[in-house]
């Protein structure tokens, strides 16, 4: 469960990114975050995994207020959150398998569990057969599937995706959405910032629109609502 | 920390040495050059110190006993000399022994002194050694007014000059070594900074998936350690083999002089240990300095 109360964020250079946001996302929800560029979407997303701290306000993730936790506790918070980026952020010198296993190794999971979990999630994203490939031997869509596999390999309760289809062609984007839906079906909360009008309007989910640092719209089974 | 994790850190640190081949080479070269300089300097410094110590140790006060002194007077004088504060040892050398030493020191030519064996013009001597060579002058001044004392010789003026010179040499050497070490640390921290910069993506991902800062630091810490240790291998080999060569070359020539070099063992082991330790320390320190900057959450 994610809850924000009166969250404000002003960057040191004076830019007001968030101007009073209050929102509640229940466990297992699938939420699109839409809005024009520079409206505060990215800041909104970054608040959830504490890449940015709010200037004021409260952000509760599974009962913990992120505004209060110490820097040293941030790693523990992130073990419960999967993060997917537009640019995949894979390590080019590691194989697909190693890239996914990396997320478990760094939290000191046992080798036996690592093998089991990695093969499970690679199966989920249908890349088991390419476990030994290197990222540059894969298509963009396949690379994004690896990064999704990595984000869910430690069973987080929330997956946050920042324009995961931004770099992909339409067909591939549908594949990615299919995977997100399946992850969501298992009870994982998904928060996805996106500019993809077609996806938002086809796979209908809750839509939160952010404009000028405020929530302009919050609709169950909403529409993209912007001209692209 | 789990054993598996430690093994992983070891593996990662070694792998990354291979992956960042040229950076590794550059870092190790930096350590090598620095430690080579430090090593050569250390050898010279320690030997100078060794030699000055010996010269200092050879500084002695020769107390010539007045010719009119009786055996009782000599015993009384000896007791007084031994009672002086700061005196380590008092040795007696009769005039016959003195003559014998003189004859020996001239080798073949010494034979002509044999003539004096009948009528020895030398005097009996007490050789006084100070606990601290620097106190020599003070003690000599105290001896002069004692009864039955003829002449007191201690190389007046020479000693002070020698001590001043060795002290200066020591201080300059120390300053140079410290300067070199700082340069090395700076070089290494800079090189590892580049290594880390090349891996900032890896660090970024580690942070995103919830690795603790300690966990992220470890492989870099070890990598720095390896760089330092590998960098010390060549300097140790070069410095020690060069020293062994020079030592063998000079040893026969320096025999019977003040100038005794430090014997090869255990000096070799000590020097190797110092260089490895130095390499390890600057390597780890360098990587710590660099990693810290990248770990602001």
C-alpha cells in the first residue's frame, strides 16, 4: 500500500516539482501515471523509492514513512520495491542470468535460492532459453523483459516502472504490458509512468494524471486524455 | 557477512581487475613506480641510519691516566668513572695493550714500533662509553677535573658535527619518503576513481536493487588491496636483488671500516613486509576515498 499526504517538493534550484499531492494506492492495484513532460511525473515516481525526499508531507509505503527513514535504511526499503526504467539499466558484461541473479546476490541470498528464483522469473518473462546471452545480443523488448525479471526476482510487493515502453516499438510494448499484467495478477502493485496513449486507452486501469505538480485527474479505468 | 558473500566479493574484485585490464595495469604501474622509489630510498635511509648508529656507538671518551698514578689511584678513578650518570661501560686498557693495538693497526709497518716495547711512552687508558652518544661531551667535561686524570680525548667538535649531519640526513629522508607516499596515495586514489567511474552503472543498479553501502564498498576495497599488493611485487624483487648485488660487491671492501651495511637477512624480509604493507594500505585507502564519493544515497 502506497499513501501520500500533502507531498510538496521544491528542488534546490527553485523548481516546484510537486505542489501538494495526496493519493492512495492499494495493494495489488495497477496504476498509470500520465501527464505532460515536466509536470512532476518523474519526481512523483522517484518519491516512492526514495531517490528524492519530499520537502514536506508524508509518504507511507507498507506502513513506513519514507520522509523519516535514515539513509542507511534505504537499501532495505528498496528490497521490497522493484524498479524498471526506460533504458533497462542492464550490466553489459553480465549474461541475462547473471543480470537477474545480481539483484539477489547483492542482498546476500543463498546460491541455491538464487538459481531457483532466477530460473522462475526468466520463465515468467519467457527468456529461459536466452539465459546465457549477453544484453547486446538481445532485442530491446527482450532486454526490457530481463530488467523486469530483475525487478521482480526478490518478490517485491510493488513494481515501479518509469516509461518502460518508451524505447520500444508498439508490438514489443504489448508484450511488455502482457508481462506487467501477469505480475499484477499475482498480487503485485504496479505503478507505471507512461506516455503511451494506445496502451492506456486499451488496457484500462486506474489513471492518475499529474499536471503542474498536482493531481489533475484520478479515474478508475481512465483514459490517457492527452493529444500525442 | 556470509562466507558466500565474502567469496563473491573476492571473485568480483579479481574479475574486475581482468575486466578493467588497462586501468588495472595503470594502477599497478603507479604503485610499482612509487614503491620502487620508496624502496630504494628506504634502503639508503636505513643503511645511513645503520652506519651513523655505528659511528655514534664508536664515539668514546679516552681517559689517559696520569703517569704518576698508583694501582690504588687507578681503582679509585675507575670507581668514580663508573659512578658518573649516563656512563654505560668503562674498559681499562693498559699501556702495553695500547701499544699492541697500535702495532696491529699499522699491519706490516707496525713492526718498527716494537722498539718501544722496552720503554713504552704511552699511558694507561680508561675507555668510557656513554649510554647516549649525545651525552659524550657532557661526560667528558665531568671527567676532566677528576684526580689522576691526564688527558681526556673524545673528538671534540667532530662529534657534534657528525651528529648534526646524521640528524639532517635523517630528517630530509623522512620528509622525502612522506612526500613520496602522499604522491602515491593521490595517484592511486585517482586511478581507482576512474575504475569506479567506469563502473558507476553497476553501483547505481546495486543501489536500486537494495544492496547496502557496505556490500557495495567491499569489492572496490579488495580491488584496491590487490592493486597495492600486486604493485609491490616488482619493487620488492628489484630492490632486494639490487641490494643483494650491492651488498656482495661492497661487503669485502667495507670490512674493518665504520661503514657496515645492514646484513641481507632479516633486512630483506622486513623491507618486503614494509613494501607490501605500504602497497596494501595506499591501495585500500585510495579505493576508499574514491568509493565514498559515489555512495551518497
